[in-house]
C-alpha cells in the first residue's frame, strides 16, 4: 500500500453558481430551459405593470423578440440605480413584495436575479443584459473566472436616452435561439392572457419585425388593489409579521437610518394611519416609547403575536370586493373578439373568505362555433397569467372542444407547492349567497 497521503483541503464554492449554471438556475426558477423565455417574459411584464400602477398610470408595454434578444419597454417610474445594484448582489434577495402580504403579481423575491442570469446559464461562457432607466444604461456582463471556476459579473454604467420607464434587453445566446423560437406560440398566448386579465393594459408584441399582438386597454381607468396601497394586518400571521419587522429593521441598519419606532411601523398598515388608533394599539402592548428593534428583540413570537392581535382588533378587515374585479364587460368584449357566440357567454363572480383572507374568483365561459378543434383556457392569479394551470382542476371538456374558459383568483396571499408556481395551495373557498354576482 502506498504511503503517499492526500491532505484534503477545504474549498469554497461561490453561491453565484446557484443562479448561473443551467441545472441550479432551473431549481431556482422551477421550470426547464424550454420555458425560460416564458419565465423571463412573465417576470418582466409583472414588474412593468406593477411599476406603472405605482406611478398611477395605465401600463403600456412593448415587447420585441428576435433570434438575438428579448426587449421589454414600459412606461413606469423606472428601476432605480440602487435596485439594479441590488439585483447583482446574489447573496441577498432584493424585492419590494417578498416580505409583504398583499394581492400583487408574484412575490418570488429573486425574479430579476434569475432573469439576468439566464443568458449566461444558457451559453455557459458569456451572458449580457442591458437595463436602461432614469437616464442610466446598465451594461451587465457575466463571464467566467477560470481560476476560481465561478461566474464573474461586470457592471458598467453609461448615459441613456431612456428617462421615463424602463427598457430591459436580454441578449439570447445563439446556442439557445431554438428554445426562443419554439416558445413562440406559448409566448404569444401569455401576452394575450395579460390583456384578458388586465383591462387597463396596452400591450404590443413584435416578433422578428412583425407586430403579432396589439391590444389596447379596454378601460385605462380600471381600478384594483394597487401595489402601493397599505397592507392589512388581517393578512398576516405571526411568522409573516415577524418577517416584515425584521426586513424593516435590517433595511434601516443597512442605510444607516435611525431606527423607526413601533408607532411608525404600525402606521404603515391599512386602518391604522390615525394617531388615535396607533395609541390604542401601543398602549395595549406597552410599546408607546419603544423603537422597533427594542420591541423586536430576538423576534419573540409571543410579543409579536400580541402586537398583531392588537392591530387586528383596532382595524377592520378588508372586504373582498376591495381587491378589485376584472368584470363582466371586459370579459364579454374579449370573448366576442375571440369569436365566442354571445348567446353562450356566461360570467360568474364569487366573493368569499378563506381562513380569514378575502377571495374574489371570476369565471367566464363561451362556445366558439367557428373554431373547431380549438380550446382556449386562461388561468390567472392576482392579474398575472400562470405558466400552466396552477389550479390543477379536473378537465371537464375535451382538448378539441371549441370553448373559451377563464378562471381568475385574487387573494392577499398566494401559496404554491413548487418553485415554478404551477401548483396552487389553497383550501376550499366559501362561496357567498350569490348576491354579488354580476348579471
């Protein structure tokens, strides 16, 4: 036996590999590479619509696709420079939605990170993304450090003519251009789904120089729960409230900001902006003069539970209809444009509550006599179309039956059993007595 002894060393592996290899990024995204064009499109459009709503304007989005790139341009407020920098810090999550409980279009918490990493993961040698916003062009390039065997990120800032809104260009690797072309039917279907679920949205898709989707908003003034609206304490449990409190404390510390008070934290919630209500809550838990870090301590669930109970006691639950409805008129117009026989069109809105959380479920159905062997099913959660059918409902019609069916759920908390958001976890919904159905 050889006397030669191997002295094993302890090596460090970059966490960037969790995002920058095809295998690991697939785990993060929850979908195979054949669906990455859809994932990128969905995440970027979700962000674009939310950003426009935060600005108080109807969203207008243009999508351009070639064999070399996917370009998405919106009319929102624009992505701030610090947010782009945060996207490229792969050791943390950067999200304005992940810690909150509210009916918004997704709360993955690392969506943009996965999107900017896609070109590199597909190519394996180099990936490029260009983000232009607020007068700054962010040229992001992923390459390989061959010594450390890890991805290397270069971030170069230049001047940009994009002063309003955001334009994001994903350079699609030549080696994966077939995946982009093969995704075209589902890509265009998802674009149409966005128009079905968002009456205020104007959306155009240009594919290889040809405009293939051009939807105009049916109701630019359409109202729903907005991303900037205060969240309700009734939407949280102790674990989620503790997560939000910790996120606020960490943000203040990272920015060198003076610690906010418990009163300031309480004032962020719907129904608790008035000083009288805040006083009732703080007196009940004895936190009138405490800063949020002092109260939080080590995250004692008993104290946080007492705070949550007091906040709920002194505020009213949100009514389900306050979440917003897409509405019968919008669906009727879309069904007619799709060739549905108006005599067969049916719409139902069910308003209910599940485990203390408000729900709005809208369904619509119609028959297309001139579309033999064609079935169209649109499913959505909080005004965002799903990749696949997250409801996993039983199919009651054949695949070749010429029908159109829409199912949409609005809810403050959406939970999934997988990373790809393809399997919804939700108990049965308590339906109302039908009094809120639109006729």
